[in-house]
């Protein structure tokens, strides 16, 4: 394949540059990686390194350089849109670099030197024996046949330099997912130099192996970290640190060109008059479950002990824990590794854990205490028994030194549970006011949990939700996001665990419907007594309510004598109201008879008329007597009501 002709240009050669190796890596659970590169740098030599395009913003934001003798001149890297920027304003485009003929044809009209002649480039094409070039000079058109190795030189050195940079950009653009960064330093001596960048990275993911004792004692905890190298550079014998913390981390588009939109100022013209047409008005608008053990063949001999793992150097600060591996780590770019970083012995107790009292079975769990001096980061723990049998997985949330955590790893189907809920109210005091009896009561709410451990013994931890305004009557071991935590010990037999809350209650029982007004001023002739019966003192259901309260109210309860008097008074009011109702019905019967007699007297004549008038007089007297009796009964009821209201005043 023919070589492209060399375009000789006059521009300075790039400075010497050296790529320093990665010496240390710190991975954070915030999705960040601090990568430190370093080594000996000679005088006048720049630093170069490659970085994925998506990390350039972070490099520009976080680069820190450590140089005891040099002065930083700046950092350089190709533009984000390499080709677009490099070819801006040039008479050629990237496709013109396909071959030498197309490149020269794109430069037609430029003054060049070739084959000992100078002129403007008119055309170029491949021919037998070489490249045929046409030059326009003052003397006319000159045809040249250039052979391999001969030059075509642009006389415009500036254009030649720009084309050379475009060619470099074209080469760089072929690795579109990476950029080469150059740090320029000014120094007269060789020295040790290092720099660090903080970029986005895959989370390091802790996972644990938790080995439980049979009942209580110490559990073995191994921490392993899944680490991924997506930095674009190999890590060879680096110092690796794993950090668990909660830093604020942001991204900013420092590498992306940002153009600020400016408002456009319009050309001023006379304001147009616009009129909206009138469209008219419109309307307005237990012990661990053995299931997994049964699936595993028990070994004939005792199992080998779990292999020890190297202990990382742990450092803790406020809100941050770092684990630095003691041995160098090598991970090639694009590889994933699983590295042990923790070996600990933790006090542990096997328990049952009830998170929902409505569940059929409790959870098999272990209670751990962080007896070490550093935070245990969030992670997933695979749980094994002392013999190495797999029991389940458990989520471990960050544990500060000295803190306890419950880890549930299975459901215990050998322990059965059922639950029920009930509530009851007990009156404890009474206050009597005008027309109202105020009842103070204690409301007890209870959850009963029946547990059958089927012979198993152990401790059960129960989490119960908080109840607003209610006081727990059971011992509370802890409070948290889980609500209220309490504990019980099971001795192998079925048991019923009861958890009660108590809250203060207040109820108002009216003995008078305020909407009817003062009952002493009511007139039975002006209201429908039967229709208003349930609103009248003595006729309301409050009498039955207060009698029921009185039966349950303790003898020493405050206000009991006053309530007894109100109940007795309302009982008498009911008796008098019933008598008044009877008298009113008698009056209504007499009134009906009087109406019939009056009609009969008007329809008769002669001797029959005299008899009708006599009966009319009798009916009138009977109605008058019935009305007086009704008035008397109603007034007796009103006096009794007034007496009751006087007691409640």
C-alpha cells in the first residue's frame, strides 16, 4: 500500500512526557476512586496519562499535584469534540485523509513546492509510476509525476501546522472513549513527583461470611470486598484502601463547552394594536431452621477450620471508616477482584425475631455486637453454622463500635405463631356539667401472641409498632425505626405473650339536646312530643349509657356520687316523661271525641239536636280536664328536669 506523501511543516516538537505508574487506589462506597500516580520525573519532562472521557470532568475538578521543586504550567488535553474543533476553518475534512490523492485535491489552490517547482495546487491523481500533480504557476500549468519519498511542501507554515494538528486529532479521535492528558511542569532538576485524581468508579461492594456459634458465644465474621478496575489503567502492586463514608459528591460539566444563551434584543417598531373579539358572557368555572442442613450431606470427619484472611489496617474518623490492605494489590484494567479485608470475632446470640405479629413463623436471627474499634460497613452476609452449613443470607447495616444489630437469615418453620388483638375501656372518673356528663376512661389495647416452640428453648425478640398517645405496659428494650422492641424467653412449652398499651380517653354524654333550647320553656302543645322523644331529657339513650358506666365505675372514683344523683334524676325524669306522654295521648283522644261531638251537634235538629249539644258539653269538659292533666304531668316533668340540670350546673 502506498505511503502518504509527507507534508513538511515548521512547528515545534512536543515536549518530552512520561506516564507515571499507579501507586495507590482508594475506593469509596460513594462511587468514587482516588487514584494516585507517582514516580521520578526528569527535568523538563511533562506528565501524561490517559483517562476515560466520562472521567475528564472529575479530573479537571479534583487533580492535585505534589512536586517539591517544579512549577505547574497547566494541563492540556484534546477538546471534547476533537475532530470538529481541529478541522474548524480548514479547507479539508476528515474524509479527505482517506488517501494521498484525496488529501491533495482538498488543498487545491494552496501554494506548494514539489519536484523543484512552486505553484498553486490544481489537481492530484494516482497514475502509473507515482502521483501526478498539476501546479499553476505564472508561466502556466506544470504537470509533475512524483515518486515514492518525494515531498509536497506547503509554503504556508501556519496552515501546515494546523493540518498537522488536525491529523493528530484524527488519530486521537479513533480512541473516542479516552483522552490523553498532559501536565506541563517547569523544573531544572529531577525529583519525585506524584498526583492524585478523584473520579467516578464502581462501588466497592463488601460481602461477609458469618459463622455462628450453636447458641451464644462468639461469631466469626470475614469481610470480603468486590473491587472493579474501570480506570483505564492497570493497577500493579498498588496500595489499596477501601473507604466507607457518606461524602457529598457532585459532577460538573467542566469539559463540555457551555455557551450562555443571551436574550435577543428585537428591532423596535410601532406597537401593534390587538383587540379581542367579544364572545359574550359565560358561566363561572427459633433455633435456625434445619431445612438447609437436611439438604447437605454431613461429612464423616470434622470439617476443616475456615481459612484465615489478612486483616486490613482500619482507620476511623467522624462518619468515615477506611480499610487499607497490608499487601500490594494487582488488578488489570477491566478485571474484577474479590479481596478479603476483615477478620473479626463478635459476641453473638442466636434468637428468634418477630417483625410482624401476624406472621405464621418467627425469623431465625443472630444478635451481634461490634466489639472492635471500627465501623462495619453496609453489606450482605452469607450465614453459616459452626459446621459450615449454609443457613441463609442477611443484610448487615453499618455498625458503629459497641453497637448491636439483629441479622435475620431464615424463617423458622418449626416454631408456630398466631396472634389476636383486643381493646377495652375502663371508666376512672366523672365530671358533671350543665347538660353534659364527662367520662374519663383508660383504654387498654392488647396484642396477644401465641407461640409454640415445639420443645426449643431460647430468646425471642419482638418488634411492635408505636401507638400515638398510648403508653406501653410491657418492658421496652429499645426504640428505633422498628418501633418498640421487647424480649421474652421461651422454655420449650407453648406460651401466650401479651403486649398491652394504655391511653387516656374522654367521652361527653349529653343529657340535653341543646338544639331544643331550655326544656323548662318548652310547651307540649307546640312540639311533636313523640317525634322529639329521643331529644328530650329522660327520653334520650344517655340514661342507659350512664347506668352502664355507673355499674363499671369504681366506688372510689371521683365524681361517682354526682353521677349517681344524675342517673337517679334522669330515671325519675323518664318516669315523669312517660306519664306526661300518657296524659298527652288521653288529651288527644278527648280532643278527637270533642271534634266528633261538635260535628254531630251541627248536623242534628229538633230533639236529636238537644241530645247532641248535651254530648258536646260533656266532650268539652272531658277535653278540658284531659288538657289540664297533660299540663300538670308536663310541668312535673319540667320541674324534675330543672332539678337534674341544677345538679349538673
